[in-house]
C-alpha cells in the first residue's frame, strides 16, 4: 500500500505544481472559456488543465516503473505503457480542441485513435467474468474495447460542467476502484500485491487530487477537454485491465467474488456520467440536433435550477458517486444482504442531504 500511496503523492505534487504554469500558458495562447449562455462561470477562465494532470500522471508512472515492487508490472506487460500512451495522445488532442475548438468529428476521430493505440498495447477486453464469456476474435476484441473506451471518454466529458465536479468524481470513483483492485489482488495472490490497474488508478487519483485545489469553485483553471478526455480514457483503461483478469475461483471461499462485480464496479463509478451521456444523446436526437451539440440541460444544470448553490450541486453529485461506487466495491467482500442494507441507509441519508441542501426559501415556497 505504501508504494501505491507514493505513486499517488508524486502525481498529486507534480500536478499541483504544474497547474499554475499551465494556467499562464493557457492565457498566453488564448485558451480561455468565454462566458456563454449555458455556462455557470462569471468570467472567462483558462483551460488546458488536463496537461498538468497528464504530466503528473506520467511522472508517477515513470517513477513507479523504477520501483522494484512494481517492476514486473511494467517489464512483463505493455498495458501500463499503453494506458500512458493513450492518455498522452488523447490529452494532446483535447489540448488542440481547448486552443482551436475542433469540430466534433475531428475530436471523435482522435478519441478512436487514442483508444486504438491503448488497445494495441494489450489493453483489451478478452473475457467477461459473467458466465465465463470469452471474445473469440482478436479483431472483435479490439473493436469492442475501443467502442467501450470512447463511450467512457465522452461520458466523463459530458459531466465536466461545474468547478471541481469531474476531478472530484474521478478521484472518488477511481479511489474506490483502487481499493477494489488492491484488496482483490491481495486476496487472489497473497505473495504479490502488484498489479497494473492499481498503479494506474493510484496515479490517476493523485492527479485529480493535485488538480482539485485549483479547480474548486470559483475555479482558477478548467481541465478542458484535455483533462476530461484523459480522465475518461485512463479510468476506462483500468476497468478493461481488471475485467476478466482475475479468476474468481482463485479467491478464498470466505470472501468469494460475485462474477459480475468486475463489470459492476466501473459502471457504478461512472453511473452519473453514463446517465448524463445517455439522457443527453436521447434528448438532443429527439430535438433533431447532433448528439454532440452543447446545451444547458445537464444534470448539474438541473440541480442549479432547483436552487442548489454551485458547491452544493457538486457535493451532491460527489456524494452519490461515493455511495454507488463504494456499494459496488462492498459486493466483492461482504454478503449481498449486508451491502443492500448499507446501500439503503446510505441512499436515504443522501436523499435527505440532497433535499436539505436546497435553500430554505426554495423548500418552503408554494407553487405559483
């Protein structure tokens, strides 16, 4: 655990220190988010924050490759380098969009390119832990992997609409996912806790942690597409590595892993972004618009219209991300009945807090 904490700290420190530098670069090249009708910020704000995050992530991964504990993770497999390669490529594509506002088709092509490069390095869906399903064709495996990664990339990008929202959600969800991979590996192979997914998730969580102080409301810098797409691809890469990599039969009988949990956890971590992308695409297509058209009807916009403050809306979405992701993780290590009871109590508390965080005058006002 100490090694993974070191990886996270390195990512956090490098990201934190580089973010002000990237902010000055963004201002100098004109990478500013103007105040538009759908936006919630009050003044033009520099973006490109994702470049600091990917730099922190890369520094942590390079350090991790030199640590004896993680040496086999990097020397015996190209998956860790594949995630880093894909992350750098997609962050550069996002940075180009942050500066020059690329059209949606160019961005989508770039997302497929980055996901394809990552899959080419071995980060592919080979098996599903549900009913022991195996993807027989390597070509089909590549296609399925790239499509899944692109969906996650856009899901995170869609939800990046409030200060600190996306970085906080990935920090919470990625941290929960790290806990799952670490405990699962410790149970499956007690003599060796090292694995690719845990290293990737530790560095990812650290990068989010280092960026958050600069991005909390009122944000001094946005992560931009360079950050949102990088977070989505990296988290998706970790999920692909975990899925089908650990045989449930190898676990101790006292802590048997339900077969569906490796798939359920990334879905739970990304529940809010996935709901966002599905509802947004359906809404825009129903209105006869492109699914990539921007609007002010996202979940976070709706929370603001209900009367929540900026920070309260972000806190609510963070809270639900924590409830869903930790519940999914708990299924791997506790009886389903106990998990269901815990989820019910946590959901009830979350619902009460969601209602209580509304301004008093909004809660007590009667319909006009």
